[in-house]
């Protein structure tokens, strides 16, 4: 009778620990709801042209071209519809996958399994990860980080896997490029690793796993080419090379945005409620550890095996580049000391935190290797005692970090659930969809929802909030739905455009003005619906929230 090798299976499946670790503190998210931009991505996924349409047509509302991540939105919407629990499961799996990749990269650099698990679990439980996973609309960061880390892990296998590693890295780079613009930081990070491994491999005996010249050139092309292709596609689809609008020169935006990112970094690292000094001390300790590990003399290894040197330099490149490429947006979002009153602003540090977690694991690995070399002349008992002391200090520090970060991530998840799944909030959202769906739709249909001002989603997402809940063939998709203010964006079918001639539209950042056709849909950026405008518009309807439902009232008169 065959007896399963349980011990062997456990050793091979160790990476499942960081994959599932986020569930320890983020399980409340499975009871959370949609909010803000979630409604727009849900509506676009439900009523748009599917994955191919995301590649061929504008799906940005503003300046985004992220067809791969939007295809994932389409898939989760096809599976789970307007039920948020499944969408949160996708985010949690992506965050757990990133934690697992952190562990795998530390292992690939020669770190022990226990060290890799400890570093990855710290990352999985950190409030930066909790805030990023909590906001469904920030799936872009989760997926882009996953693809960047996966590409680096595949590149580490380049000397052994050759063409297979190059092909896998190219696919991962394409996923990263199509998930979020900031993923372009993969190019300098990956090239740093390739060039370091290639340089070392060019010296006899200097690298246990050298990278041949042909492999290095192929890998560099495999990483860069997908980003070039997506950049051209972005230009063709959006009609512009531009991105976030900012005041002043690009150099000024880069400088001030990076400074804003760095100024908030200690607070983001230490976690909500921690004193700034704690973040500064953690940052200083990390920098010191990195520099000592880099400068520590080590013996050359004669036997094949993973070495952390090239990765130790590539991972910080990934983190530093992440700060720079986000500078234009960070300049706006992180400019004041209360930036993290909006917890989703912690997302600006997600990719950097993952890269720095890898850096920490590799630095510790190099220090331990250096300590082993330095203590070669010591007695076995002395060496063992020194290792035990160092290990005890490391695990005690990790335990303190988990005890601080874990509960705060749990609190963040519970607060997010409380805000987004509030019973009154959900009831108003559902009542709005029912009321609009029941209307008789005429060409140029405009609906104004009043009385729901206490629900923040009605301020800017009234239109997509309603349409995210409507079936694909619903006639009410061709209405513009207002809340207390004009919606940030409204969706209709392309064929409904003639009915809105003469309706006010506003110009948004970058000079875009609605309506704009995007495949079978059209984007509108509606202007104010004044009493005079509504009174003169024959297809306008005003609905007021009364006794838990929206009822029609006479149009306001100027």
C-alpha cells in the first residue's frame, strides 16, 4: 500500500502559509461592500465589451490603460456579479500571492525557509497590505505587484531554465504592464538583476550560476518589450501619451511628489497610531542592515546554489523606482499630515513594501553567511550559541511587529466593513437601482436622485452605482443618473448619444469632454443639472427618497 509522504508534501507546500496568512486579520472584508470607484469598474465590466474590448477601447474615464487588470474585473464580475464577497476573495488571494512570492524570492536568494516565512507573514499582516486589499478598486496595485515579483522570481531561474524562464518573465511583464502604469519599475529592477548576474558570470568562478550573454540580452528584451507595446497601445487607444495632470514642470512634480512620499513613509511603515519616531527608527535600522550586508566580506562559493547579491540590489531599485513613478499622484494625495485619514492612501507604499521585505530577507541571509565565514575558526558550540542568540532576537522582533501590525490590520478591515456594508447605506443603494429600473425610458433620459446625501457614493458615483446593479439589457442604462452632485462619470450605450445633444457636459483633466464613444458604450461627464435645465428637458425625472424608497416628484421649476 502506498503511504503518502506527508512530511515531503508539507515541505513542498510551505508557501501556502503566507498565501493564507492575510485571512488571519482580513477575514472581515468578506462581509464588506462596494464603494466609490468600485461601482464604476463593476458597471463597466458588466455592460462593456469584455476583455477584448478593454484592449481595443478606452476604459479609463481619465488617463488609464489597464486592460489586463480590467479583464480580471470582468472575470470576477462574471463569476460573482454584484455580490461583493467574491470580489474581496480575489483581492485577498492576490495579496496572499504577493506574500508567497516575497517568501519565494527570499528562498531564491539563499534564505532559510523559516526566515522566508517570517518575512512574508510580516508583509501579509502589515496595515499597508490591509488597506490595499480592502479597496476593491485598488486591485491594480495588487495585480501589478504580483506580476513584478513573479517576473523577478522567474529571472532568478534564468541560468537553469533558460528560454522557459525568459518566456515566463515576458508573460509576467505583460501582465504587469497591462495592470498599472507604475509597474514600469520592473524594467530597471529586472535589468539591475540581469546586469549584475551577467557581470558576475563573466568572471571565472565569480558566480555559482552565471548568466550567459545571450540569456541576458533575451531577458532584458523580454522585460522591456511588453511595456513598449502597451505604451504604444495606450497612445493609440487614449489618443495621448499624457497621464496625471499636474501644475508646473514634470521635474517639479517628480521632486515634490517623491518628497511627499518619503515624508509619509515612516508613518506608513510603523502603521496607524504608531509614533513617527518608531517609523524613523525602523527605517534607519533597515538601511543600516542593508549597508552592512552589502559591505560584509564573504568567501567566494565554489558550489552551485542561489546567492542573494544581485537580488539584494535589484529589490531596492524596485522600491525606490516605485516612489518616483507615483510622484505626480503622491504629490496630491500625500501632501498633508492627515494623508492617512484616508486609509486607501497607504496603497502608495504597497509595491515598495513588498520589495523592501525581500531586501530585508536577503540582507539577513547575507549577514548570516558572513557571520558563518567570520566564525569558521570558532568552536561549534560557540557558533551555535551565536546563531541562537541572533535567531532569538530576530524572532522576538518579528513577534512584536506581528502583535502591533496584526490587530491594526484587523481593525482596518472591520472599519472598512462597517463603513461599506452599513445596512442603511446598502438599502439606499438597492432602492435607487430598483427605482431607476422601473422608469419608462425615453431618449435623453435624465434621472435626479434626491434625499440620499448621507450616502457618500451618491455624491460622485450615482450613475455607475445604479448601473452596476442593472442587468446588461436594461433600458435604464441609457439614462444619466444624478445624485446630490453631477456624477464623476456616466455610462450609456453608444446608440443613446443622439438623445443627449444639448445636455451640459463638463471638461475634465487633460481636456477630455463628454460624451465619448468607447466601443458599444459612451462616457459622459455631465455638467450641473440646474432647475432651469431640468425644467426645459422633456426626459428629466426627479426621484426623492421617502420611507426607504425613491418616488417620483414634479420637476423643479426655476
